[in-house]
C-alpha cells in the first residue's frame, strides 16, 4: 500500500437512467426517489436521475430527485436537441448541484445508420448543444456515443471542440461493450496525447458488459487517468448491463496501491442498495454475483471451510461486514416479529405483512434449531419471497403490456 495521498475517483451512478433501460424495467417516480435517496446514503458523487425529454414521468422523477436528494450532483441526460437540453435545465432547476449530460453518436455506424448525419453535422450539433448546456448549467458532461468504434481522428476532433464549447467532463462510452482492456487503454492514451485539453477536464468512462469486461475496462481507464467511472448497481443496464458499481468500488478499495485513487462510497451500504434495486427492478441478483451475490460469502468445500474457521483471510478477500452484511448474531429465538421486520428493512427488503408473517414463522423454526440467526440466514429465509415477488412483477408487466 502506498503512503501517497490518494486522488478521488468519482462514481456517477446511472442505475436510474441506463439501468432503467434494462429490458422489462420501468421505475415509478416513487421508485426512483427511493433509489436516489439510497444512492445518496451510499455516497455516490453523481446520480444520473433520468432523461427528462423522454417522458413526462421521467421529467417528474428528475425534478423530484433534484428537489429532494441532497449531497450528490444530480445529472440529467440530453440528446443534442435544444428541447432536450432545455428540459434538463428545467427539471434540474430545484437541484443544489446540477449537471447536464449531452450525448451524440459519433461512430460511422451511428452517424450513417442511425442519425443520417455527416461528420460536420454531428460536430456542429455536439458543439452547439454543449455550448447551450454550458449556458444554462455550470456543469456539463459530453459523451461521444459509441466512442470505442469511432474513427480516432474524428473522436479527437469532437472531444477537443466540446471541451472548448464548455464541457467540464468528457465521458467515453463503450456503448456496445465491444472493446477490450488493452485496446481501451490504448485508445485513452492516444486521445490524451492528441487532445492535451483533456488534462483540464474530468475524464470519465462508461463501459458496457457485453463481453463481461465492463469492470476490467473501467479499471484500466483509471490507470489511464480517468477520474470518473459510470456504473449501475448490480451491473444492470441496456442489454448485458453496465459496469457494476459494487465491483468497481470494491476493486478500487482493495487496491489503492495499484490505482492510486479512492472513492467516496460507503461500502457498508452496498448490500442494502443492491437489495433495493433488485426489489424495485424485479431483477434477481445471480447467487454467484461478485460482491453482493448470496453466495459471495458462502464457503462450501471442506478445505475452504477448514481454512475459514482457522483464519478468514485464507479464503476471503471481502468480509461480509464490509458490504453491510453482518454475519454476526443479529436475532435469536427470543426476538419478536418487530425486530425481524426492522432487520429485514435494514437489509433492504420491503415485504408486506403476510410475507413478514411467513418469514417470521420460518425464522422461529430456524431459531429453535440454530442458536444464532445471521443476516445471511435471513436472506435465505426471504429468498423465496423475493422469488414470489419477482414472478408477481413479471406477471404484472405482462398484464400491463397486453392491456
Ligand atoms: Mn449506456
């Protein structure tokens, strides 16, 4: 570990924007607000709250978060259209600290296949809308969408022009999750050499997980000089999802000597945040998910269990307590329903009365045979409930789609 002072790596969480683009996920304003409040407790630096021009509901959600969630910068997404930029500024008006995030597709495929615009048109639109955003809001992030597949010279041209137009964060998206760590690091280094002005703004990355490389690509970006990483809780997001917040933050925490940075994340809120997002999206966390999966702290083989009993460090690099999953005794056979409900809420579960009653019956049965009922035991007890609610949600989605 280094004795040098660690630089700050900012976490922009986009669970409420890119995460909502996960198939089947649609948040209500109330859902978004409760996730945003939890993201503030988790101490992310920036909450990307939504895309105000996309729907009146999303406008209302961004506005509510801007007014009621304090601490993090509240960001809103905008295409390179004047009405989008103005909708962001209006929705963000109640925020203490606001950011407008402007993006446009810059790759040949996006220019010709989707936008039907020439390089010149894309460049002009990016510059004029970045300038408008900078006029309306002191904090502007610009993203050349599909940066990883954009011709390098054009990428450099757009980035340099948008910095000049007022962007103070340049975010490089690997929109389709196509790049690899070596290629991505090489691109960032090349861009920094071509565009010296990049050193005067915050460099950010937004990596997708189509090849399972989102966390790795985010980490090499930090080595290359990125000081903001965009993530989603549980790695949700469009298609195979985004870099998982809990994975990036934990790797950074465990390797300060490698990366030379630290985040502001309160790691003890990680599990609770994961549970809340899972509940409100209806997307179960796979049991073997890094950091927050139900099996992340389970040790099954005899050799591993033997090692763990002698010294936890033998097979455990992250302790359950680190992510807010106390494995210590929390409840026993004398604990009542109220204590059980309280602990479940602390763990991020939102169960109705009937579900709490079912959980309580199981808890009592377990407490009779097992002296110590841990948080992990409680998670096992309510796992079926989560499954039931998940099924219910899927049915609900289908019903609302067909009606
Ligand atoms: Mn994305």
